[in-house]
């Protein structure tokens, strides 16, 4: 008898992010996704096949909710997402999948869909996908305790985890989720002020969701730290008022950094000191914006947090604009100094030069780059794990760890925007891209092209591990076309 579920083939996808109203939705290829689920369901009809949804399948942070977690309104939010015409084909495909013999559907939570840990949410999902079909219900599994999902494919041991467990910005407090579930079951409810949100959730709810009302695409940019925040400031310096919330958010992250080392490990009965430097505001801006802030903030040696605080106080002539039509204040001062530092060039040219600096030596899209999620996850693996699959970063990875052990990040299904060297090669080339970004709308971004290619990457990723001739073969793939055919192999390990 096997220790873990054993399959002949598994397919892993993550970061679908079903959620948000039209115009606010970052998942585009829903038809392709529905057809891909159908394709997986038809694989190896007499054998055992699993589809593992490896976190951030729904996105409650993109919904209109009070507070940082949906408790009393979790079911209405889930019903809205499942009933949204944009997402309904995906749920229909999942329902058809679990009605097939020999199939298994696994929900593993991420950091945008923590409500899947609640028993009433799980029950509603089962109702939607299975109805009263007991056999179908037996084919659905939930992994919501923070342990990841373990299984085998042949003799190969597989471990799937979203990846936020090693991210001090975004890790889940699973013990508190369990307490919240008990409140729900016992009809006690959970006052919103009792929930301590992680720094990443605060960033999304307090800063990015408001920004997205004007610039719907802002969280599609990669890398998402200096490039995304710096681009935002360049397009609309008044947004700096919203960034005044960042010091408190970074402070929350500093507290969480003392706990995150306990995730995915057998240790954890104490709170160890952080093993790495805690990211600060500097990591969210970039050298050129920091240079301009330094020139405004006046005092050498200040940290980014200290300079931002100083800028917020420097309102003798122009108060900081947060949302309305007030004078632009500190945000405009920063951009004025940045463009001045860049020899008085136009805003689009200043942004182009700043992006060249921010993206210098960037390895964001390098499949073999050993990023922090890879490094921290593999540190906590036992030697018996042959394949580990994460998500969370939205960035594909395929890394041979040696000794018959392999790491994959299964990327995402949402839109992604990448600035390339060719896009930043000159003012005439970049100006049309700047104009698209300035409009702020997702539709304008979808329609934009550069050298005949869409500005939005058409990249929908999956990882498969299959038993072939007695050996487990792992593949990073791109699901292409309408999703009903064989995915394109990007990298293969066996």
C-alpha cells in the first residue's frame, strides 16, 4: 500500500486568479483553460490522472470586500466568481473533469484564495462541481493546511506547494485560518479587526487595488518591484500619496520575516531571526527614483522609508495629492527632480531611461534563474523528493538540481507584460508603448503590438509529470491555441 496517492500522470497549473469585475480581470484565456482541462481529463482513460490547482485559483483580493479576508461574505464572493460569464467555462470544465473515472482534482491554496480553507467554501465548491454525485465528490481533494500536496508518479516522489510559504511578504498563517474555520462552523463569525493580514495582502488591498482603478494593468508588469512601482510613478506621480502607506506595510513584512522560516519545515517551535536582509522601500522603487527622492529629501544617508516620510511632510507649497484633484505635491516633486536629474527630458524618455536602469541584468524570465522561491523551497526539501513544483511568482522555472531531482515553477495563466531591450532601444520606439500605458485600460494593453507581437505575452503554462516506460518524465509546457491539443514542450527532465 502506497504512502501517498500514486498516479500515472499529473498536470499542475497555478495562479489563474479568477476574480474581479470586467475591466479588472487579469485572466484572459478562459476558453483555452477550459479546453486544456478537458484535454487533461481525456488523457490515459484507463489510468490514474490528477489535475493539481497549485494555488491562487480564485482571487478574493480582486473582489469588493471589507477588510483583508472574506469570512461572512465568502460564499457570495465565490458564487459571484463561479457565476461570472468570463469564468463559467472553467468551472464547467472542472465539473466535467471530476465526473470521469480515474481522475483526481486537487485544490491547494495560495495567498489570494485563502478562503478555500473554510469548510463552507469547500462545500460550495463541491456543490458546484459535483452536485449530489458521490463518486465525483470523492475525486476532489483540498490541501489547505500549509503542508503542500505530496504524491508519486511511478517511483518518483512529487511535492507541490504554491510558494508563498517561503515569502515573508505573502505567507499564510494556517493556524489562524483553522481558528477562523472553527468560528464559521460554530456560527461565531470573525470580526475583521481580529485578522492580521500579511504585508502582500495589505499591499494589494491598500495600494494596488486603488491604483488599478486608474491603471488596470499595473500588477502585470515583471519584475513587479522596481519596474512596476517605478513605472507607476513615472506615469502618474500623484500616486506617490498612495505609496505613503508602504512604510507600515514594509514594517508588517519585517515582523513576518521572523516567522516565515518556520514554513515548510519541521522546525518552528520558536521564532528564529531572519536569515536574509528584510526588503525595504528601496526594493520597490529603484535607483533613479531614490536618487530624486534623495535630492528632495535633502539629508544624505536616509533610507527610502525615511525619505518618503520626509516627502509627505514637505508640503509647504503643495500638499500631497492622494486621490482627488488637489495639487500634486510630493509625487510631482519627485518626478520633477527625476526628470531634471535625467537632464530635463520628456516624461516618456525619462521613463525609458529609468526602465533601462531598473531592468539592467534582469533575470526575471530566465528559466534557469535560481530565484528566492527556488532557493528557499529547496532548502526545506528532503532528499527523497524527486520533483518539486511551485507557482506564486508567475514566472516559469525549470531547474535540474542534480541526482535525479528537478524543480519547476508552473508560471501563470494571467496576462504578463515584459519590457525588452528592443522596446527600450530608443525614444521613437518607446513612445507608442508609453502612450498605451498612459491610457490605463486593459483593453488598450490587449490591443497593443510591438514589432508585430502583442505587448501582452501569450504565455499560459503548465507542468506535467508522467510515467513513461517505467520512468517519470517532467515537462514544463505552454498551452497554446485553443488549448485542446498537445501542449508545447519548453523543458523536459527525466
